[in-house]
């Protein structure tokens, strides 16, 4: 970890925080985090990529961690993240990259490849297949009203829910909830934070030290932008029509990932329907994997990632 270098780069009027390792490497991998994650979620993958000869770059998205907040977070859409990644490559003078995205970070990963195919060698995503932001992105209406995404899309509700606790407790709660195989759903009169059992220990692959790193970064950024992107902008059309990802792609899914229980999600992946958007897609299921499979099973995930990178370089 001490070899990871930190800096800020001006991109589209904002200073974005980068963590990098093997900065002189000519083969480049850009890692995009999800929620409640941050650049640090890729610590294992960055070191593995660097050891394999790649320059590894993990960013904090705008509004997250050590990156600057946009002046009007409530107007942000996924297109901002797509443009930020493209702008970052220009700012760093990087021609072509592999992109690795986890959770909602998968969405800009695929969309950068669709909109700027000349800049992307290959795409790897974990936990989420290709999904285009817009009215039909997630079928909330097919889940109970207490579905966590529905709750967090409601202005002010998550703010009040999270505000009852310190930031560290909020991150801990969400990490534990998202580590499970069931979709987080609150019952009537309950909030999402109430689903947390304080006696539940952290999983063995996520230490108190890891939690402290996450908490310190979210204490700086807060949750204002994170609630907008992904949750409140998920249904907003980002202006990208008929996207096709032509780059070779790999989807890694844990079979115990709660996302597989979203309505239609498992069938969308297993039936191959996802390949209408990503034709050159390889899918790997990990039987014991949960939503944080890259942190839970880093050795196995790193092998899949490095094998893919070396195959397509």
C-alpha cells in the first residue's frame, strides 16, 4: 500500500483524486468504485495489476472521498461520470485503457466504452451487468415499498436515516447489509439503517482499519452526491441512445450477491440477454462470492482480472 501514490487532477473544472501505482507503466487500468466504496476498495486489485506490469489508477468519483464536490450535485447524472473518465484520460495524456467497474461504477465503465470505443481496450465489471440509466433501469415497482433504492431515492429520507448515526456506523451498516444474499428491504415504520444488527461482526475480509479508511473519506465528502449518483439519478435518461459495447468484456458475479435477486436480473445475465448490449461478453460466476467479491475473494478475482488483461492487451 505504501507504493500507492496520491494526487489530484483537474478534470472538467473539478479536482479529482487519483490513487496510482506503477505510474510509469504503459499498459493502463482504470478502476471505478461503487457505493459505499471509494478508491480504497481496489487496494488488492491495484497491487495485483501493478505486479503484472500495469499502471493501476483508481479514482474517487466527483463528490466522493477526496475529490471535489460539483457546485450543484442535485443536477448530476451518470453522463457526468462518463465525461469525467474520458476527461481524465485526456488530462493524463492516456490513449487507451482497460476499465474495471464495480457496482454502479459498472455503468460508466460500459458507457465510456460505448461512447468512446477508441479509448477502451476492454471492460471488466463486478456485481452489475450492463444497465442503461433511465426510467426502466431498475424495476422498483416489482419490489416492496421498503426496497433500499426506493427509500434512498426519496428526497430527505436517507439524510434523516443516516443522520441518526456517525459516518463510520452508516458505512459499517451498509457494508454488512450489502454483504448479505438478501435484498435490503425495510418494513413499514422501519428505516434501512434499522435493518442493521449491531451485534453482527465485520466479515473476516474487512477489518476495522479498512472501515476507518472508508469512514474518514466519507466524513470528508458526506453522502450528498452519493445519494444523487447513483440512486436519485438512476432513472434519469443520460442522453446515450442505443449503446453498444464492442470491446471484449468480462462480468464477475458472486452467486451470493443480493443484486441477483433484483427482478429479472439473474435471467438477464444467465440467458445471455445482456449480450445484446455487450456482444463480446464473458461471464464468470463465483459460487461463494457476495456483492464485495473483489474484497472478499481477492486472490481469485485478481487471477480472473489479470488473465483477462493479458489476453486482450
